C-alpha cells in the first residue's frame, strides 16, 4: 500500500463571543475592561493565554478594522498571530496591534507597513489639585471649535480631539488672559468602546509651555472622569517623554506598550 502523507488538521482557537468571556480570557486586563470591547455580533479568539479581538479605530482618520493580540505568553501570542494570518477570520484587516517586543513576529506572518508605537495608560486614583487649575474652565465643542482647532494646529496637528464634531463629551481648557477668545491649553474627554472615559487631544500653545498648563487641564479632567466613572484612560505616543513624566506623576500606569502596524496578507 502506498504511503500518503496527510497534514494534520489545524486546531482552531477557542471562539470568544461575549465581553464577559473576553474579560475572563484576559484575566481582567484593564485594557479589556476599560477600552477593548467586542463589537456586537463579533467574535474574538483565545489560544492558551493569548487572546485576540477586532476593533474599529477610535478616530475616523484611521480607516478599516484592526486586530489586537495580547496575552502574557510569547509563544501563545505567536501561535495566535500565525493562525490569524493563515485563516483571516475577520477578513482583511487594515492593521494590527501587539506588544512592542512582539513586533518581529508580525513580520513572520504579514507584509508589515507603517504604524506607530504607543502606550495605553489607566488610573483609578484621582490626582490632587495642582497649581494652575484655578485657570481651567469648560469649553464648548461648538462655540470654541475654531479656537481649539487653531490651538491644535500650532500645538499638535495630529491631536485626535476633533473639535466641533460632537465627539467630545467634555472639554477642559485655559483661555489667554489677554485675549479670552484664544485657547492656550485644552484636553478632551471621549468615550472608549466599553463606555469609559478617554482623555485625548491634550495640547498646550508652544508660547505658553513650561507654566504647568498641560498638567492643570489633565489633572482637572482626570479627576472629574475618575469621580464619575471610577477610571480614566489615555493613549500616548511612546517617544513623548514629557507626557510620560506628566501622566506618571498624576497616578497613571502603563498597561500595554503597543506596536500598531498596517498589514497585508502574504
């Protein structure tokens, strides 16, 4: 009888179909609890200690669904990434996020494009009042949209606060004392996919940096968010050492150091 080599059937990861199951699979990881959520009717996957979910980006500037693969074991995460690359359970993804030290594994399974390195932070401890908070006032998403946009253009053109679109739930800002129509510092509060507060668009006019204005708007908005929701979260570009020092001093902790990259199947 002729011998025929037969490749073994691949064992598929365990499907995850509810947010509660995802939280359990993640060992109640704060990112999953407060940001990463399964879309209605969507499926995540678990392989050993690793888990994966599909998300849509927070900002409309980033298009297309993206995957996130997390978990404590590098080997399990690599197996899950390989399975996603081979089977494409969500169809084509625009990008994928992994812990930064696992980026080389992406290159083993995908054609990897541009992206960024960023950290996901969270805090459940309201910071004490900080100097300058007496200058912080609420801003109006409609009436102050042009002033906030002008601030973003000179302070951080990539800020994702999106003034005037209705996406921001609450603004904390500081006006120029000599010209109150100008905003010289601002921070926005959005909602995560799980419905928790996300700070974004923290911008200070370059001419007014060094006065603690960024700390003031961040502390005020963080405190209000934690008092209302019990938690505040934010994302930060990994190379922003000034922001890293600020957020750490206000009680934030890093849960994940992400590498997010555009991908196409091999």
